[in-house]
C-alpha cells in the first residue's frame, strides 16, 4: 500500500528534487516527451545538458543512472556535436532507452527489475559470446556497483555496449578469429585512448548488440 499523508491524502509522499524515472513500460507520445524535455530544460534554452540529464535520470528502483552511461548516450545522440541535446536528439536517446528496455525485459526473466548473475550469463550467451564463467562473474561484479548481486538497467545497458565495443576493437586485430591478437605498443595505446575518450563505434552502439564471437 502506498504511503499517504493523513493531513493531505493527495500530497505526494517524500517530495524531492525532480527526477526523471525511466520506467520504459509504455511508449510515450511526442507531447509527453516534450513535457519531460521542458521539465529538464530549466534554463529554457531549448537544450538539455549532460549534467541536467545525469542529475535527473534514475532507474525504476530510483538509483541514478551511472555517469558513464549518461555520458555515453549524450555522445551517441548529440548529432550536431553541440555538447548538449536538443529535442530531436533527446527523442533519439529516449527511443534508444526503449530499445534497450525491450532487451532488458527479455533477459530479466524473474521480472525483478534488475539482472542477476544467471540472467547476465544468459544475455551474453544469447549474444553469442563464448566466455568462461569466471570471466562473466568478473564482468558482473564490475557492474554490480552496490554489491547486491544484481545489475540495474542502466549498467546492464552499459555493460553490453562496452563489451561490444571491446569486442569490435579486438576483432580489428584478430584477422584469423582465433581469439588471440598481436598488437604493437602504439596501436595498443591508441586503442586505449580512444576507449578513454568514449567515442568509439558510436553508430554501432545505437543498434542492439549482435554476435560476440568470443
Ligand atoms: Ca546537440
Ligand atoms: Ca531479474
């Protein structure tokens, strides 16, 4: 049962800073998205910044989206490279979240609203990754930030996209697809720095992940 203030039954419980709770349960109309956008665009400039998004975007369990996830999405959808998102760029980001929500729901088989180790493993197997259990556990622990044995929606998305990017980088060097590469020092540092800049394979990442091959 939801908490109700006995003095004012219509009052919302725990009034807090405005949060954009990403539920992803229904498709929003353009008007609804416009309302959300305007709510975030507090400076009334017709754009929202990464900071405004990061401060307000939360998962359905009210945990904030990870800063890296927000940064990654803004870079993906800031088509005019202005550093912030106009309304049409924001709509692109929202549709991207919806596509990932569909994937997330497919693998959240116990409908808990988060991803446990077994569900994470099923996800990677479905994406054709052939990874050892110990490596999958290592990955999982990396994204299980609160050490609760589960991964939230935004980190699930981030983990899949990051793994796909790393796989694509690796494949560039693994011509014979045997899972081993030889890389010279300069190429290694270059790839590392590109990853640090978080701009690699931006277009690839907009679509659902395909086969892993490793
Ligand atoms: Ca922009
Ligand atoms: Ca689950």
